[in-house]
């Protein structure tokens, strides 16, 4: 997207909301250049700078609007909250499967509800609190990596291993985000968006730690993962999605992670750098979120975005299979047939398929 085109879009967004000063955007070149370039972008240097990244008084955050307030929470506390939050997600998902899985335990003779609850809990925990993430040696949520891993000093292989774990975890978290109830708009909520949903807060606590310790918002591959994770709820929680947009550099987000055999496929599905540039006008303070029709129009003319939408749906389907297999092993569905699909998974599938169908309609 050219700077002149970006400027015109910013002006259009501003003029469409002249009655609200919060939607007025400066139109000078310097400010326009910084829109959608990320938390660490420097107008003076024209790119991210280390001094901003390492500033102890300001930290990028999805939990706090105030970067100074975010900096008051130490990274060790964020890790503890992230591990605890995963436990809360396990409890919630396990309860859902216990409620919706008919029949008795697969153990001979059956078992009590409490025994079945424990079996299902263990099955879901093996996915969400996987030994991969909590591996004491190199798990991204381990104490060892909290103390001894730094992006800047880690070698390429170590950083790639971290990115692969982040990729897996963010795919799981995306399905949890879409379990959230629509936000309330209580009068005392100054942002017009109540993000106190316990599932949403648990997801944000995990993402907050990944942002602080692994700088996932500042690296092209993992920034793409953030955008892919939060895109399905961009209309449900527009202020939260705009906060995510403000953290990442939309001009570089993209690329692939994985070993040499999978990297080519991943690169195709991730769209590559530049895929998310169209969102830059919507990263401006006070801008209205892009609606479903606008997203479909972009997908209709941008194959890389269409591939990202396919990838979002594909990943939620893989989570559905992963959870389903784990639960079926410990639960004998006496009524026959497959287990119902969890709301968060079906919501993502509906989102991605709906946008793609509309894009095809636009093309026809």
C-alpha cells in the first residue's frame, strides 16, 4: 500500500466521524508513516529501534492500554499468570466436553462422573498444558526459559523452536477466544468494551507473557500469528483488535516457521510479508474496524489473504480433531455418532468460510 493511498484512507476514516474528536487523525506524512508500523516504531528513524524495545518504563501489552502501567508488572508474574490461565482454559474446555459427551468411561464396567471428569480433564490438559510448553529444559512457559532465554542472544535454531511452540499454542488459543461471550457495553466502561470474560482474560494473560518475554509482536512470523489469532473476533472486540494492530508492524508481518520440509507450505498459507498491510488505516486511533464485507473484498483481490483465511479455518479443524480424539479415548459415546463441535471451533470455521464464500461471490 502506497503512502498516498494510506493517507487518503486515513482522511476518509477521519472525515466520516467528524462529530467525534476521537476519530480525527493527523494527516501529515510523519504520522501517516507510523500508523500500523508497530509499538517499537520510531518516526525519527523510520523503523523499530532497540531503545524502545528495551525501555523499562514502557512495555507492549494486550492487557493494558497504558504501556507504563504494563511495565509495572514483572515478567515473572506474567509467566505465573500465563501458566495459571492455561489451567483455567483446561477446566473450562474439560467441563464442556464432560457435559456434551454421552455414555460412560471407556474403562470396563464404566465409572462415576467424577472419574470420567478426571479422565477428560487429563486428556485436555495433555493438549493445552502440554509437556512441550512446560518442558523444564526448553518449554516456552518453563522457568528455565524465563531465566535463560533471550531473543537477541538465542541462535537461529533456538528462536525457530520457540516460534514453532508459539505457533502451536496460538492456534489453540484462537479457538478459546471464540468461546467468549459478546462484550457488554456498561456505562462505566470508558472503552465501551467489557473484556472481563474469564476465557478472554485467560487467553490475554498467556499472550501477554508471550509478548513480553518472546516479543511475538515484534517479529514478522509471530506477529502474523497474533493477527491470525485475533482476526476472527475483530468485530466482537474491535478495541482489543485495534490494540493488537497497534503493536505489530503490518508492513512486515507474515512469513513461515517450521523445518525445511514444512516451511514452503507454511509460507504459502501465511501469505508472506505485506499480506496485512491493508489493515494499516484501521490501526489508527479511533478508526472503525473493517467489516466482514470489506474483508471479503480484500480476500477477493488478494490471494495471499484468502490463503490466510483458509489457514485459519484449517487450523481450527485440526484442533477439533485433536480434542475429539483425546476425549473419545476416555469417553464411550453411548448414543453413537461424533461428539459435537465446540463453539469456539465452529465460530472460527463459520468466520473463515463465510468470508471466503462472500469473496467468491464478489469475484463471480
